[in-house]
C-alpha cells in the first residue's frame, strides 16, 4: 500500500513540475516530509518483509526436521511394537516351558519323597527284626540303632573276640549267625563292617603292628564268617578298619575304652532307584 502511495506522490510531483506549477515553500516542505515518511515506511516494509521471509524459511526448515523426527519416531514405534509382539510370544513359550519343567520337578520330588519314605519304613522294620533276633545279646554289649537313615549294629569286642585276638569266639559266632539269618532275608541291604579300637598301643601281638591292623583284621574276620560260614552274599559286603579315630567316648576309663573297642555293622538300603531318579 505504501509502495503505491509513493508512486502516486512521485507522479503528482512530476505532474506538478511538468505543469510548471510553482509550489509555495510550505507546500514544498509538506511534500518533502511526506516523501520522507513514505521512504521510511518503505524501508521498514522491506525489513519486515525480509524478516518474514527468514521466519518462513526457518519454519519450513523446522517443519522438515519435525517431519523427519516424526517419521523416525513412527519407525521406532513400529520396531518396538514388533519386538513387543515377539517378546510376548517368546514369554508365553518360556512360561509354558517353565511351567512344564516345574511340574516335572514336582513329580520327581514326590517320587524321591516316596522312595525316602519307603527307605525309612524299611530301615525301621529292619531295626525291629534285628532287635528281636539279637535280643539275647543286648546284655553282652550289643546295640541296634538308626543313624542318618542307616541301621548300626554295634558289638563290643568282648562279645566277639578274646582280648587282643582276631579269632571270633563261640559266643560271637552265635551272634553273627543270628544276624546273618536276618541279613539273608534282606537282599536289598548293603553291609559295611567297621572295626574300631581304643587308643592304647598294641604290644606283643605278633603280626598285628598297631590299632590300624587290629581294626582291619577284626573287620575282615567278621566278613569272612558272614560270607564263608553264614553264606551272606559277598558282593554286598565291605570291610574297613577305623583304628582308634572314631571313638564313642574318651579313652580315659576302662569302661569307655571297652565301648570304643567294637565292631559296627552298618546296614544301608540300596538306593539305585533314587540315584537313577536324581540323574534324570
């Protein structure tokens, strides 16, 4: 609009000069003032126009950047949504697998518990049978007890051997024979024979050099009697000597030393079924 006014003013001025119209000084100054005002307006309009064009360019650039960012976000959202679907699908499969594994483990646990329950029941039953079979020897230092799921038949040395000897006497043979009758009826039972001594040193016993020898030889004497005479299966037997190193009490009195000199027959149920189950 100001540009049009400027053109009109110039036209009027040119017309005035061409018509040779002489303007008064007052009118001339008014025309100059109007010209200055129009010129200033024109300059301001130019600056405003340049600013607007710069702002438009900036807005266009920002719009392009925002559009690119929006497209990136859309792509990220699409990728995240795809990954979420995959994760949800995989999670569902994992949950099903974990649930199946848990059910299998619970089933195995129940089977293990059932095997252990049967083992404990069989162990208690075996203890009762042994106590009944060996009742007549309890006054001579024989005891039957359960420890750690195993039956321990403990026979003091005076029940089995003469002092310092590895030869089983008649009373000991009788006790072992009655024990063997029970063992032969329990083929699923493993048998370990352990020899124990007190802490006193061995003197003048010929081939027996120390308590290790004495404990081992007494153990093997019992094993040979049970297998060769009483016909207990040898494959079920183990003979070991513990020497003086697993005493029942301090070796400070004759009574405690007598308790420490003993044969322990450890009876444990075969756990092949349990081991096979654990390996699965």
